[in-house]
C-alpha cells in the first residue's frame, strides 16, 4: 500500500511492490532479504479479494525475481464463520501461487500439515525433506 491506501487491482499492488523493492535495493538491502506483503483483504468485503491476493503473489514472484512474499493468513477470512477452514484452503492456494511465509497459528496441526504438504506438492520441498522431517516429528 502507499499513501493512497491499498489498490483494488493486482496491477496497482504490483506497481507499489516494484517501487518499494527498487527503493530498498538502492538503499543497499539485498533483494533476498525483502519480503512483500500483498495486503490480503477479507473475502467477506469483496468476493474477489482471494483471487486478487493470489494473483498479486504470483505476479510479484514472476516480475520481481528473488523477492519474498509474506502475508497475514487470517485476514482472508475476517468476518466469516469457520475461519480456520478458509485460512487453511487459502494457505494451500497461496503457497502454490508462490507465497514464501505466512503469519499463522503454528499450534493448529491441520494448518501445519497442509503447509508441509502444499510446499511438497508445489515443488518447494526438494527431495521431500521438509515434509519427511515434519512427519517424523509428528
């Protein structure tokens, strides 16, 4: 977001992300240390907010190589019943779109199971080591 708020469009969000990354890199921050938040908005306020978030993550990953993405997972479900299920489903979709990190409840075992499985299935877990290690630890 910028001084005008959070854009409603993927293009607007990606434009701001590029500007932020350019500024940080010029100031000497290694691009691998930069995490961009696509600003997840609740689907309860606009049924397209999930698609906007996923498309923003995907575009950031493809248009700004080596930058990382992060989001507050529960923002997507704000105002709705059954939030954990929505958050879990969104996590899987977001990982597939290229999400690198999420603010989530690490004590929610179902969410953590899906996290490791989604990373494995989306090609982000070389040799399945993350999944196998997590499985062995319970």
